[in-house]
C-alpha cells in the first residue's frame, strides 16, 4: 500500500508540462528501490496524455526510485507533476 502522502494547496491544474519534483524518503524505503507514484484526481487534473484523472480517484501516474543515499525519492526521467493535489508513494510490486 501507499507509504507516504503529500498534499499541495491550493489544489489546481498545472499549465504546460507540469512540475519536476523530488520527495524526502521519510518512511525509510530501501536505497535504489523502485516506487510507484499515485495522484488523486481533481476537477481539472489531466494525465500527460490529456485524459482527465477522475476526481476523488487514485491513479498511478508514473514510477521512480529511492536514490542511492536513501534520502530522496526521485521520479523517472521526464515524469512531472500534472496538478497540485494529493500525491502518494508506494513500493513497486
């Protein structure tokens, strides 16, 4: 299941390509381990392909990994945050 949640305020859609992001590894996931990123859909929250992420539903929107130091969680190349809402992180199966 999801091990970390991050909330952004105010909730809003992001114009253009979205925001790059790096998250702290506050839950102690193992260095170099793979993670999935989940995003809570909102009124104007769209995936990279332009599809609407249904409001109130969690959607996997990409993958990343814990860095070699174990301190940060980083998205795979090119993954950007498409809207300001709730972001979840969980170990990849």
